[in-house]
C-alpha cells in the first residue's frame, strides 16, 4: 500500500530514504488523479521492499507542493538519495511509471 506523505513527514520518508522514492501529487477533485491512483497502488505492491511509494494530497500539503513547483496534477516525482531525478506530469500508463522507477533501482 502506498504511504501517505504530508508536509511534516516528507523529509523523513522521502528525502532520507535509502531506497528510490516515487511520490504521486494528487487531489480528490482531480479526474486524471483518480485514474493514476490505482496504478500507484499496484506499483507500491510490486516494488514493496525495493522502493518507497507514496501519495501527497496537494490541497492538504501546500509546503511540499510549493517547494517542488507542482502546478499540474497528477505529477509524479522520482527521488534517489534525497535528490529529484525524474518527473512525470499527467496521467500515463503504468508501464511508463514502472520504467522510470526501474531506472532508479
């Protein structure tokens, strides 16, 4: 199951992780986010133990969203060793997200 990132736990869970991290920036009112959400959950199950997969609600967590300049959702950010290494804006098929994450393993 995907973790629930927020403004207070983001640095600890995402930036200090020793595994690659994928973060889905989303909101409840966003139609494309509802299409991507289940794909992120599938990736969380498939990469359990190999990567950290989580979601961050942009409406409830403005600090992290602003820090990374999230203007369109869904936006998926990929981190490795605390650094932003890749980004995907908009809804895409699961294999696109999996390939980007696989490149960080």
